C-alpha cells in the first residue's frame, strides 16, 4: 500500500492491532485545502499477526466486527457469537446498534458518501433478520455478502436486491468482484463529497479457495514453528490441556496445507489493495485519503497443539495487523501503545471531524498518536463467551457434552466454559495479560509478555498477590465500563480485596451446564 510505513502495537479485548502508517508529507491536518479527507478501511477475515499489531475485543468474527462498527466492547454491544441467537445481525442489533455505528454517523452527520462491499456480519441476510433486502443504516452504496465468507457460489445484496454468483473465476471470484466494484465506486462517485469506503474480503478465511493463478504458490511454505508450536499447555485452562501433544503427522500436514492455502488467498487481497491505491493515485485523491488495513481476529495453526481456529485468549488469536497511511502521518513509525479494534470507529470519526465524545463508543481515537505524541491508556479488555453442544459429539463420546469445534482426533477448540475476560496492560512498568474464566473454579491465567512473549508459562500462582489484586480490579472495572469510563487509565483502590468470583456473577445461570473440570 505504500513504501513508507508506521507501526502501532496495540491490545484489546477482541483484537490486538499493530498500526503501520505510511504517507507523504502534506500541509494541514486534512491536506492543503479545507477538504475533509476520504477514508478507506480494508478488513480481512482471520488474518493473524505474531509480532506487533492491534488487539481485538473478541477473537471471533461477529463479536469483533460488531466492536469495529460500534466502537464498543462486547458487553456493551451484546453480540456474543456468530449465531442469530447470539445477536449476530439480529433484528435487535439492527434496531439498537446499527443507527449508532460509525458509518451511520459519517453519512448522517458528516455528509460522507459511504460504500460497503463484502462480508458484514456472519448472519447478515438471514431470513429471520430481514434477509438480503435489509440494507444496514449508514450506507449509500451496499454490496453485502449473505452470511459467512465464500469465494464462489454466494449471494450478494446489491442495495437490497439479491445477486447470485456461481463458480466462474472471471465473473464470480469474490475478492476480485469486491475489487472491481470498489474501483467502479471510485470512478463514478461524487467528487463534491468526501467518501468512506469499507471493503471486507473473505480471505484468508476458510474454505481457502485461491484464484487459479495463485494455486501453486508457496508450495514449500509451512506454518511457523514458533516456541509454542505443538507444545502442551500443561498449566492452562482444561480446554487447552486436552489437546494431544505431539500432534499426529497427519494433523501437522493438514495445518501446513491450510497455512499455504491461506497465504494463496491473500495474494488476491494484495492485488485488491494495489488496485485501490493506484486508482486513488490516478484520480489525484491518494494524498487526501486515509487507508486502514486490518482484520477481524487472529488465527492459530498448531500453537499449544491446537490444530486450526481462533477463539482463544492468546496473542495469536487476539492480535491482528493494522496498517495506516494518510495525510500528515510521518513515514516509518512504530508505536507499542495498546490500540484495540474498538478504537477504529472513534479514529475514523475523528479524522472526519466528528466529536467522539458525542458518541457512546468505548474506544478512543488514535489519530493524535499517528500525527504526534500523545498520552494514552494502559489497559484494554478482551471478552469471549464459549460455545458448546448440550449432547456429546458421537465421534468423541469420552469428552462428554459442552464442547464444540472438535477435530477428528477429538481435540476440541471450544466449550461452554471457554468463557473468559482478560485485561491486557502495556505500561512502562508492566507488560501483562490477566484472564479469568467463567468456570466452576474461576481459572486464572497470567502472562509476563516481556519475559514470555509466547505465553508458555502461566504465572498466576507465583506472581505477587498485589499484582493479582490490581489486575483483577482493573478487569472488573473494564467489564462494567461504558463509553467514557472505558477510556480512562486504571485507578486502583488499595482497599480492594481480591475476589475472582465477583467477575462472572451475572453468568451464574450458566454454571449448571458447564463441564466440570
């Protein structure tokens, strides 16, 4: 997207985003004239990053995407999973949250022409929530994918009308369709209004279907063999401990093949990004346009012997790339301040000149960080509500009920009591992650991210009691925050007594169906 770059490390309850910014110098905050800048957001699906990046509020597609759109943590937007019952694109979501998303504010109050193309929320287009005829508030031009990521044989909602696609690469490959429609928008949009464009690609989400010209790329590539690859998580939550170590040869071959396929799908995303940047440059609009590139959540391939998925509290699932270029952003910058995906909406509104304090968003604008040095918070929140089945998996009866996302070798990636909340702290004096689970024992995991970046050692039983108390207190503060109270630095009350069971008191109704471990 550019030759100059700026990176901003960040943490969040859903995702960790590293911001990379690149730009040429320009005069004035919005360029040489008083024109408000244009904004482009390119959102990939399941693209992880191991070092640096942005934090997400939740390591799952729909809750994380809801956090991006609303600028809220999951406990405030109430999307808990990818199902309609979990509030993913439900009619309740449409009524309560869609009117206050940042695109709706840009269009209604900012006078922006807005364009969306690609995956919205996992249940978008569900007949029980208005079908593809429903066009979310805030979009002047709408090209929404029905339900989850696909590359062929899908349906698009084109301003509320269904458009079916087949399996002809030249006409139907979704990443290319999104690129072509984006270029058409840039060509024919009004030149008298600023624009916001959001392009949400299927890649690198499964089924990992590459374009024909890229199907033989990366044939010798393997999934990264980081220090936590195929390592038994002996001191972690039971769901991690149940993974089989070492993985079988067939499992390793499967995840290596999946890793290659994921990379191949991203080559078409690379083409999409290049085509948009070149189009903006050809139209003379690039230097007055901010471009953001990120993902909804991370992904793991063999870490702690978990085959393939997201949903876990570790860095590989909660951190994603974030690259940004735009007016007045100095090139080649990197910041390690904790930025989260709940900060994207406030930042985009700030760029457009909208007062974020008028919103109910939990996030903060990181525009000041990109333009110059600025004070920033030290803590972000990550929340996830586990999913399971009420009956045992027939292929894995010994695991009992309450688990889901199980692989053929009976390694399961999720369960009812894989429900947790974490506070990620990045400060001069501490680089920590503290997590509590909503299970019968309120299991705790704590990691010193400076000494142990791959989270190999859970230090919950050895860390100082005072640190545990402070982290627990900050976690409860964040889980009860809303709006402005989510943005303030942590203030610790020395009179506070450590009581982890206070964390999930609101979830007590669920304990009867949790698998005892």
